[in-house]
């Protein structure tokens, strides 16, 4: 299918390069997505600052992951479990996807992209599959990532919609919805810790929260907004910020960028990995909504 266009709703830029980007519009706002990795790079409800953080130092090179937006980690999350030479976070984020469908109505503009196995993917991961990303840009931004197992044996998948959110100041934002759960801390030898209150960070964090399906709210008083993250068939949440030193050591990360971003990832990782039976499919969903931050009600007098 050639790159599909919809007048006033969907057009392409950099079409002749290795990294064509779809520009989508609906009556609620705009979004931009790169064909490499089916990676959303920008989501901007009208009249608001960007919802997603995108590094100014990102490299735009075929085969290299772009730093920011929503990379897709699939079919494994993080380092490959057995072979460290294989690419981190799998191969879906660095391959070129193909458009499958585009349509629009009064409420939304939708684009669907696909990726299938070929000799290169089978050399990295020995399964036949069909992967599909449906993007719906309406009052909210919805992403559905569907994996279909076309192999004759069960397919183990770990996955994440590795969303980088733009924040006014890392130390001033709060993430609600994980209270009462436990996290496995990658910065502390994957030890388990309880999360008793709303999450607030002062620097680096790399945490996996297992068995967390509830919606999350990222409150940002500096930008006067709250980002609601609704998760579908996602049992894990990953929270990541590289902190000052790691960010400075990453060539594609703006040096001060770590203060302006927080990754809150809709995921299935570690013990929440999914096993898809032959012929079956699994859909991971994230729905992102940006709303004004309503001030907390004043505490009642004692
Ligand atoms: O989601 C957190 C994480 O897995 C971190 O461990 C960190 O390395 C990050 O993703 C970025 O990974 P990348 O391969 O994009 O540099």
C-alpha cells in the first residue's frame, strides 16, 4: 500500500527518506508518527504544550531508535534474556512498518501500521507473527498493539509502549495509581520494594511495577495539567528516568532533558510476560488523555 493520505487529516513528510513521518490531525489536536518503529513522536491537543517528550539530540537514522515519543519495545523488553548481543528492547522499534489502513470521521483520525516476520526477524527471534499498531487520534490518543502468533508453538512476549512524557520539572510532578503496589528496582539489583504513596522522584529511577492494571495520573502543577494513562491488557508499569549522569553519558539525550521527562510505560514484563497460543492474538492498549489540573480540595479544618 502506498503511503495513504486523507485531506486535512493525514499527510506525510520526509516521504523520500528512510524515515517518513505521518502528520495526523483531528478536531482535538495533532500527532506525528514515524514509519520506522511505528513510533509516535508528538501528541499535542490543541492549545496545549506537547504531551510527549522528544529529545532535541535524537538521531534520525535508519535502524537507530529515536529518543522520545513512544517507542515500541517488542518482542522482548530490555536486554534479550539469553543473548546480550541482540538489540535491547527487541527489533520492532527499529524496523520500517507498512501502512495497512487510514480513515477519519468527525471524532477521530486513525492510522494502522503492520509488521510481519521475515528472514531478518526470524534470525533474531524464531517465530512467525503479525504485529499491528492502531493509532486513534481523537479527544484522547489511543494505541492498540496487537500481536498474532502465526507459529505452531506458544509465543512468549514481553512488551512496552515506552511512553516519554513531557513534564515541567521532574521533582515537581506526582504519579498516582501505583500506591499499595510493589516495584522491582533495577537500580538496586532488582530488589523488591513497596510503593506506599504517590510516586515523586528527585533523580534517576528504573522500576518495574508488576500486577498493576489500574489507570495512572501524572499530575504536573508547573504545566497546570494531569495526564491520565489508561491501560488495557497491561499488567506491568515501568517508570524510568535516567537522572543527570546517565543522561549526560547518552549521546542522544539532551543534557538537561532528564528534568523535563518521565517514562511511564504500559507494559507486560518479567513475570507478567504473555504467552500467546498458536493462532491467538493479544492486544496491549494505552489511552492517553491530558486534562487541566484541578487544585486539590483544601484540607478540612481539624
Ligand atoms: O524502560 C526503562 C529502560 O529499560 C531502562 O532500563 C533504560 O535503559 C531505558 O529503557 C532506555 O533504553 P534504550 O535502549 O532506549 O536506551
